């Protein structure tokens, strides 16, 4: 988690966005697919079984086996000869087709990658004696059913392509995504990098094994262990009804273990001597001394395998990386920008019955930056240290109800806790800003004349999702129906804390007064803890989509998504330390807005040839309000700015008698506060 509080970001006005995407795709080795399990990169294998005369063969047994499966899956062809296997992880599969009186046909090495739907049709020949025909060959890689522009990266691409080993390094390789910064040798690994998806900034959705870990309206709430990711998929345009906002849908599927024990240890190391120098005399003359990586190393270890073979698997991982960077203008012997990151977690998959599967996933992350914000204006004593925890958990149930119906339901939670902590005691070294030079001293504070106090930021995001897929084989063509429901509370608890005290000094080194005193600011922070401010966005969403195939070459994706967003804030008690200047009391919670939206989605695909598909998409998307209405919550920090008289010339505040004229103020001030209502 790296973003600053919602109070420090520009509010997002809740407006609807229509996206019209029409494009022609010549797909030779790429294509997207329908995601059968909510928010995860899982593919499908489907097809039809016919006889030598081309007639559909119902009742044939189709068996799917592969290392990505705990146990083989079995389906029976329907009246139109069709079959399907959903929620398949990345890997190679063998498909066996059997029916008494016919030759057994085995199709080996069918590769499932990303969220594609792989079509494997089979023709069964009559057999005079029992015999098996085995076919080995490449499966089709073009999915003619979806209009999404999907970029997929598997383990090989993630680990063999040199990169900074983080989410943003993969996004930088994604078609349709433009990065707003570029990592060189891990230079950006300790901070998020912004990006745009076909010109849309933010409004992304970040899913880790189906858990919504989006921070705010588009940030990434985690520094994920890159090597624990099995598959990374980005839909930059054309997303279906599971996507609410117009940005990128980023999905990471985590590793799951297997029927054989396996593990990995990985290490990276980079020393300052590995880093080139391209600063010139003109930059050096302006005081630029460079900010190279002084040290970077990363270690990862994992282990996966069977708990009970063919029944239960486990996977566990741990990752640590450290990055130490020089800061231009700061003597390295004095301070550097050091970051330590730890990630650990695991996943358990249990096949309860032939139809029921349970999945549990958990991940924890710790980010420590003791000198966050270090610069020539913010010295090592005036930074605000970061030691923030992030977490993500999931319990999921998948069930195959029949050859036609598949369901998944999950309860999930994502959150983080980020208190900002000064490096020195504000009692002996209060926060000061020299307005003549712009330099901070004393306990940590945000820069600028109107800089905010340190904050404590807690994100709390419980979620529940359910999807049902049902296939109808013969109703004016085939119909693959998807129904879904989502519930989420996005709680953003951001409040100025008391860690640097309630008083800030705005000095002026050019005025010649003792201790350079000039002005003083009083803030409404409490004596301990932080201002209680809990802004929430409650989501209810339901969607339906029909992938209708009137012919083998034509597919229509017809869907609609309904969503309600209710932004509101909870009751908040005000207990400022400087109660003579700021009111005490309770602010009652209220609803800001209830927003009901309907978002149609329409996609068309037409197969011009086996490897050439024409695709078109129309979609309406609405912004995720997230915490953009936080400014409507009166439970925020208030301040009053005075001329500072300092009659005893000691440079510190000793009481109201030292205050001169009131210069300006912001927020709720005064001696009493009636309970505030809507």
C-alpha cells in the first residue's frame, strides 16, 4: 500500500463514462476468455463429439486429466454432443473421449493459458475391436467467443523476462497500458507507478486470487510476492459484466501446489557498482547528485505439494526484498531512502467430492520505510516513517452441479493499516517550517504552508461474491449464461494523528526575530490516537450475461450490470487536545449519495478463418466512487493560523497570550459543537 490519504488527493466526481471500443483483431496467438470463477484467471475446455457422419453423439464420457487438477474430471456429452470443463488453471491437459462401440480417442497436451476457452472437438469412429487413438498436437489458441483485449503472462514469462519483479513491471509489458514512470533495475520497486489504460487514468480493479485489493479508485493495495503468482492477466479494454469501472482489470492467480512436492528458492542482487551514471555537468551545477540504487536484493522461497494425494494440496511462500536509494542532495552518510518489504502467505485447495472444491488463501505484507519523504527540504529528523501492514484472505467454494451448471461463492477480506510516525519527540523538537527556504525541521509534518499533520490510514474491505454459469445447448443455438452478485464495503479510515503534536510553527529566517518566529498553527488533533473519520462506500452489484452462438462462426455477448453505490460516513467523536480552540462533541453519520446504475455490454465476434477473428465491443462503465466523497465528512482536521507574538522570545508556544491576530482558519473551530446531523 503506497498511496496517500484520500484527503490529499483530488476528489473524483461521480460521473458515468461510456466506452465505445470497436476493433479488428487478427489473432494468431492470443485471445481472451470468459472467467468462470469470479476475478481469477481460469480457462475452460469445451467442444462437441460427433460420429463419422457428423451427427452429434450424446452420452459420451469425456475425461480430463492434468497436473493442474487434484483429480480427473468427468463430463457426459449433452443432447447436442457438447461438453465443457470450467475453472481450469494454467497447464497441459489430456482429454479422453469414450463411448461403447466406438474407438476411444485421446487428445494429449491441450494447453490452457489465461482465461481462454479452448475448443476441442472430437469425431468418434466405429470400432470392430477395442482400440484407442491418441492425437498429440497444438490446440487452437484463438477464442472466438470473447471481445475482451486480454494480455496473459504465465510463470515462464513472469520469471524468464528480466524485470523489476512487481505488478507495474508486468503492466509495462501490456498492450494498451501506458506507464507514467519507468523502472530501471528496480529503481521504482518501493513505490507504485501510475498508468493509463487506453487513455483512462485510475479506475482500475486489482484482484489477487479473486480478492479485490484495489486501493481507492485504482491503486494497488499490496506489494505482491511476484514469484508466488501463477498467472497474471490484464484486460485493458472490452471487459465483460464482472468489471464495473472503465480502467484495467488486473487479475493475479496465485500458485496452488500439486500432487508432487516442489519448491523454489530465488535470489536477486544489485550493487551500486552495477548502476550506470548519466548525470552531466549541467545537472551537477544545479546541485543534483543522483539517486541511484545503492543496494537491491530479493529472496523468495516457496514449497507446495500434497496434503492428501488426489484430495488436498498446499502452497506456502515467503519473500523479502530490500532497496536502498541515494537521495539527491543528501549525504549518504547522513541518510538514505531505505525500504524493507516482507510478504508471506499460502493457499490450500481441497477436493471434497467429485463436484465440490474448497479453496483458502491468505497473504500478509509489511512495508517499512524509516526515511519516507526524505529530501533536501525534509531532513532525516523530519521524515515520517512508514511501517504498514497489508492483508488479503479468501474462503471459496466451487461446485459442479451438472454437466451444464457450475457455481462459485466466496467470502473475502482486504485491508491495511498505515500509521505515520515522526523520528523525534515533538515535545522537545516541535514541527517547524522555514517559509523563506521551504525546509522542515523537528517532528515530521507534510511540507508547505498548509501542510497536513501525519495521519493514520486504515483500509477495511470485506467482500462476498457468487457466480453461476449455466449452458443451454439447443435454443436457437447454444447459450452460455452467467449470473453473478457482488457485495463489498470499502471503508477508508483516514485521520490526522497526534504523533507530531497539535502545534506547528511557520518561521521566517529572513525576518531577524529570535528563533525566526513568524506565525503559528494550531490543529484539532486529539491528545492520543487519531481523528475518528470513517468514510465508506457500500457496493451491491448483480449481473447477467449470455454468450450466444447462433452459428459456429458467430458469437454474441449480451450482458447488463446493475450496481448500487452508497457513500456515507459513520458517527465520529471529536476530542481535540486544544479544546479551547476546537469543538468537542459527536458528528452524526449520514449518507452522501445513493447511486443506482445500469451498464449494458455488447460484444460480437465473427471467425473469418480458423486463426482470424473480427471483434467488436460496446460497453458502458461507471466510475468507482471509492472514498472520493470523504471531503463531505466534517470529522476532519481543522486548523487556525495566528501571528506568533512570542513575548518571552523562547520560540515555543506557552499559551493563548502569545497569539496575535487570527490570519486564517479551516474546518470546525470554536468553543462548542452541537451534535451535527445531516
